[in-house]
C-alpha cells in the first residue's frame, strides 16, 4: 500500500519512492490502462483541461485507493514517463465538496529506493552530552556513522539537514517547535567506519525550556534516520552583578 511521509510507519525497505510517496513495486508492474477509464464518469474540478490532455493517455495504474468511509477520500494514479526511463507521471484526485479536485505532476518523477533501504547501515549518534544556556538557541551537533562493511553511496542526492527536539516525560516532543531549514549540502559517500559531524537545527521551543536535563532526539530528514535519545543540559544563565 502507498504511504506518505506523514505516516507513523518509518518506511519499508521493500517499497520504492515516487516523490514523497512509498509504493509497492507490484502496483507499478500491474497492467496499465486509460486514465479516462480509471477516472470514469466523475465530476472533476480542473485548473485547466490541458493539465490532463498533455499527459499520457495510456499506461495508468492506481497506486493509492479511494477510501469511501473517510471525510476526504483521494486517489493517485501513475503512468510511465514518455521520455525518461524509470520515471513516472502522477495524477492526484481529492474529493472536496461535490467534486474531485484534480492536480498533476507531469514529472519526470524518478523512482528511487525507499528511505529504509537508502539509510541501511547508517546511524546517528550523539558524540557527548549537549550543553547550552537556558533561554538561548543551542548549537547542537550529532555524528553520522557508517556501521556497514561496505561503502555507503549517496546515489540520489540526500542532504545534511538534521532537525532536533527535546522530549517530555511521555517521550513526546516539547512544544510545537517551529523550525526553518536553510539549504544544506549533499551528504558525501561514507566508507565503512567513517563518521562525520552534522549540525542540528533545534526547534525554537528549546529557547523556552527551563534549566535542567532533557532527553534529546535528532533526525536526518531526507533519510528519516532518527537518533537514539541523547541528553541536553540547560544551565542557568549568568546574571550580571
């Protein structure tokens, strides 16, 4: 079944990715058909009829089912890109009000290995206890380590962007944590045993935490690679005399 990045499942190594979607490869290998046959006689809302007319007329597979018993059912269809191998074209249908709203991604949307497959052998590890002054946005770093016995290759251009957040007693993130990410460089290939330090973008709510000890988690966004909890120590700010 197709999943989006918002799902609780942290990714299945046997699926493939089309954009932000994780898809069972068997769904892409199924026989294709006419897009109009799949859409049927539905009432559609289109920004422009050309959005569909410019797409391939055949080769479409449903990769996300319509759910009839939820408030906002949706469907997603994929067809091979006409000019690029291992790439796809996508059509999205979303039920809003009394019609299906249609949007398209003419691609080419590349087919990639899943996040779970791409991150295999990699670990995020806190190098030490992280310390900062309460009321400030701390400068945090976490290590990325290749624990496998072979070279890890960044074959799709995953980036170094890492977010971090503090956990409460229930292991839930503390606060909403508004985060802004700048463009980060691509990750380099890593030989077995290689380790590199990555800057962590902490949630801004960390600035509001009282002095004390907190459990801290980081995640490498492109790979959905999450660290085990580390420790953040927030110390009392210096008071001028």
